[in-house]
C-alpha cells in the first residue's frame, strides 16, 4: 500500500504529541521520519517509527531532554544529548556546525550521550542544503565482530559525507560499516527475500545471504573486510574522545542501545573559493560518473542521486508502506 507524505507526517506528529513531546520537537521529528520515508529510506523511516515510539514510552529516550553545549573553543564545540531524542539532537548539532562553518569556514560539534539518529544522511543533507560540505558519523552498540572474530565487539558505525550540488541533487554517501545495516536486514526479512550479496556469517562460519540468521547471531560482514573493521574502530575512538561520551564497548554495557557518540562537521567552501568554482568542480566529478557507460548498458549513478527520483515518485504516488508496519503505526494512534 501507499500513503501520502502529508498523511504520514501528520499521523507521526499526532502520535508523538500523544507521547508528550514538545510541539516543536514533535513537528521536527515527524518531518525527519517522513522525509526519510519520502527519500525511499524506509528502514530508517516508516519501518523504524514503531520502535522509536516504544523507546520513548519505555524511557530509553528522554522525550523532554534537549542537547546542551558543554564546552566551546572557536569553531569546535562539545555537546551532551542527555539521552534525549536522537534525531532532534543530531539535527540541531549539525545546524550549529553549519553556523560555525559560516562564521569560521569550518565547524565541528561532538555530541555525546545521544540516542539513535535514524538516517545519518539527514544531517549530511542538512549541511549540503546550506551550501556546506557535511561529514558526520555515529557509533553504535557492539553489533559486528572485529575482523577474524566471532563475538560482536565493534559497531557498524555509519559514516556520511555530503557535498552540495547546484541543482539540489547533492552527493550523499551514507554507509554503515557493515555490508548491510540492521534496518536493511529487517526489510529483506519482512519481505521474505534473501540478500543480493553475502551479508555476514552463519553459525558454522560460512558466508550467508539469510538476513534472519545475521540478525540473530550478530555476525555482520564489515565492508572491505579488515579495512571496514579498522575504520569502525577509528570512528568510534574519534567520536568518543571528542565528545567525552560512550565508546561502542560502553554503549554495549548500557541497557538498550543508548548514549551514542556522534560527530558533526561542516565546511563552507565558498569562503575559500567562489560558488561558481565550487559548482564547476562538483559538476565535473559527478558528470564524469553519470556520463560513463556501465555493465550491460546500465546508467551509472553517484551516491545520493537516486534520492531525487525516489522523492518525486513517492510524492506523486504515495510512500510504500508494508501492511504489517502500517497496522502497527495505526495502533499507536490514541486519537
């Protein structure tokens, strides 16, 4: 089934208000979740919404907490999220990083003790829309083995790099450091499909495409094998050190996945070069990708390019929602 963007956003807003969120927080969170869905990222949009509401109800997420700046040094700030609403805290932290970038050329906000931020590219896009290059990442609970191991010890810490593109079809690289995110595993499982490529190991140490097996045993496959494992550890170290927040190991010692450490970086290239120069460089690189021919005549795309097409289709036809997910969301509405 398909549901219109406006209907979905209004329903999210209503459900969140019923849970006692401040009006501005409810409106922003509803928009973030609906926008994720509009862009075709259902795993971190409509599919994730029931779990987000459950975390608010259970107190895993403090619905009244607001992120707070603890220390500031020029264009570098350290914030705490007070275990508040992850996407809202992350959004405001990237907004601040962009403000600092407009003033100083670059801004960095390290955000500790936050919660899950849903889709990381939300914050990369926020930077790109303001004309900034955005780089951000988050750690997670231990949900992936270090290379060569069996026990989940490291996080599939998502990394996002966004570069503004003059027409609005921004370059947005958004990738968990596992071959598939847990949200994507869930999506394939709900659809009764196997993964297109190997996503992890089964209990017999063999590579598997079965999403349910990987969800259960937590033996995710790092991107680039040992390279993805090393990058995961590096991102965790930088985020927890800069924010004075919880490392992946410490997040795993907390009940549920909470208290995450995140980093938001924005850089405004227009302070160094003219906007025309920046646009020309970006266009040259991206057009070089999209003009090349692919295997079997496929059209090559750069990361983020498909978002505009998904957004257009879903605005016109409605956002696809799995029936069982829609029933769960409707059941949350107490109105």
